[in-house]
C-alpha cells in the first residue's frame, strides 16, 4: 500500500518514515506492507488529481480539508463506510465529530482525519508584564478575554518609536476576515452554503473593527513579516494555528504562551484539518483500511503532534495526553478547548472555495488599502 503526505521539512518527513515502519511492524502478520511516498509542496494537490485521472495515484494520500469537495468530484475517492461498518475494532466516535461530519456526505464517509489545528492567540508574556497588563490567559481565566480587552492591550503595547506593535496576524482568510466575521456573529455563506453571506450588519461590524486595527497602526505595516516580528519580540499578540509553535519554540528569546481567540459577539475560532483519502482504484481496499487505521491511531497521530505543528484528530485520552505533554506552550489546553466551538475549514460543495475566497480577499485588501469602505466590503465581495 503506497501512501503520501506533504512533509514541510526533513524532520516532518522523518516522522512519516517512522510511521511507515510502525505500519509495517504492526501489519507484518497480515502480510501487508506499506510504502511511504512523500510529495513535494509545489503543485501537490494538482499532481494527485493528475495521477488519479491517469490511474497511478497513491493508494492513500493526505489533502487539506478545504480540498475535499474537489477530490470527491473526481469520482476516484473510496467510500469508507462499508469498511467502518464491518470492523468492530474501529470506533469512529474516537475522532472529533465535527470533522467526521465534514467527511460525511450522502451517507458516505470519504476519509479519516490525519490532523487538526485550532487558531489561538500567541502572546509575549514579557511585553505584557513590562506594560503592567494582565495576560490574555489571565483575562480568559477571569472571563474577560474579549475583543475590547484585545483592543485595549494592543493600544498599550504599540510603540511606533520602538517599531513595536500590539497585534499581528497574517492577511489571509483564517486569522483575518474569517475570524472577524465569525466572531461578529456573521457568516461567510448563506444558511444553506449555496451563496455569499457577507451583506449583513454583523459583517459590516467585523470589517469596521478589523479596519480600525490597520487605521490605528496597531498592526505591523503591510509589507512587514508579522510572524518574524513576533518571534523577534516586537509584537505583543499574534493570531495563528498550531503550526506556528515549532518556530516560536526555536526563535523566541522571551516568555510566551497561548490563549483562546478573543471573544466577539460570539465565541469563535477556526479549526483547520486534513484527512487521508483512499484511492477508489486501490487493488486491495481491506489492506488499505488496515494501513489507514494505523496511520490514524492514537500512537501515530501522537507522534505527528509531537512535532508541535498540529493536534491529534482524536479525542480519546491517549491522543489528548500525548498532545498536552508537547510543551511549550504551557497552555496547550487552549487549542483543545477551541475544538468545541470552532468554525471548520470546510469543503464548499456548491462552488469553488478558491474562487470564493479569492474574491473576498480582493475586497478585503481593497478595504485595508482605503479603496473600499468597511460598510461596502461585504457587498463588493458578494458581487
């Protein structure tokens, strides 16, 4: 059984090679052998689609959750439900239900999750202490960590003369327009997910708040690398996912931790995830299922999570314990807490996520450049 992921670096590839050895050790008695086939970052998804069409794709492969609808549309993805139903040793309830829900369509289950990551607030504890401020974690514990508290802290932590900024986040849908819209009580889509849902008062409120962060210069200027500036000690708070953790561990020379995303009108964060899919043309689906079970086991997902770049997609205690031990940060529980109220990075079955997100991003960029007013952002995007 040949399987593929997209390792980000040599350390991550080594972990997947270790997982391949784990599969072969555990399944040797069943005469099943796995072969790991790492994919390149550039053109990863396009290459698999081409291979599926040509009939030479891997038997099992990882994709990003938002890509699911596009892959299912090829007709080349195996429905796992018959395999799950006949395997009494397998418990689908060990995985987070909201992620399994996204993998389920028309009674079919199109994969199992390899990883998840909620978005949190990374913060520089030294800067907060120097300014005499309670940290986001302390405010969250007191039930006071909201967007007003975030604004207050960002203003007090910003100092143009030191090139120091209160807040930072990447200018893309996750920490930018997606988070602000969801936390305002708005939605990216209409209720049935078949249309653009950005023409509501909640979306206008979200755009107005986010735009004020740029206007008040609480964020690094557009051409600056907020991620690098946080690691250099020049940004007080930074919104990002678990994948940011290894870099902070390596580069930060200050005390740091994480807290939940600040509450807006509603409590919200993003849950990013990626599943393993099985090629419908696999020669032996039972063998592929045995390999997939090992790859998504608590032991295997715990090894991947130990890299620090994601969270196990399982809620059983063995997987949770493995993640909580992967410190720093001290407050790993903040990542897990967000899984219950997060909005999921989800496939857009009624259209193209790439087209939709591209149009919204364009309108957002026009807004923060002063070319579109916050109250016109949603209308511009939807049109």
